[in-house]
C-alpha cells in the first residue's frame, strides 16, 4: 500500500527534485526509489518492534511529519543513502532528504485522513500479507 502511494507520486516528486534541486532525471528517479526503500524499511522495522504508535499519529494527522522521531530517523538514513549510493553532495542531500520524506509522509497522511489507509492496511502491506494471514496460524 505504501509502495503504491509512493509510486503514484513518483513523477511529481521526480519533477520537483529536478526543478528545485537541479538533480539529473536519472538521479531524481533513483532518489525517489531510495526514499521509498527508506520509508518502507523504517515502517517494517517499527511494525516488527510494535512501535507503530508514533507513525500512526503522523498518518492520522495528529502529529506533523517533522515532529516525528520516525520521520527524522528516515531522513537521517536517507541522507546517508543519497550521498553514499548516488554520490549526491552532502549539502544537497541535507536539503533533498527532508523535502522528499516529508512530501511522502504528507501524501500517506492524506490517504489515511481520507479513510483510504488504516493500520491494518499498513501492517498487512509491510508484512507481505494480511495480519490475519500472518497471525491466523497462531490461534488454531
């Protein structure tokens, strides 16, 4: 579900990166892919540890993305990936990362606020199937 949301905004985000930060089209495209990986990995990690409350506050609009430790963690990892994997200068990466991650989080928040996304959808998508499928065998 998260991947689908990011994929639908990829073109818009790639264009923004090219116009605002002068990234080449290929680097802009790769940057969005890296952002998606970073967001999904952080969500998986937090879902696995049972620490989804803070992220759900962001997704439900109870907390701004910039005020979330999860968002800040994603941004920090993403800056590292932009510099190490794509060779984007640190100064540019430090501007690109907050913009991209906050943009993505706001789009996810919009879907959650509209009722199109809930915690079960998130967790089901992150674990590769519905929660019921994953936990069903435990309660037989």
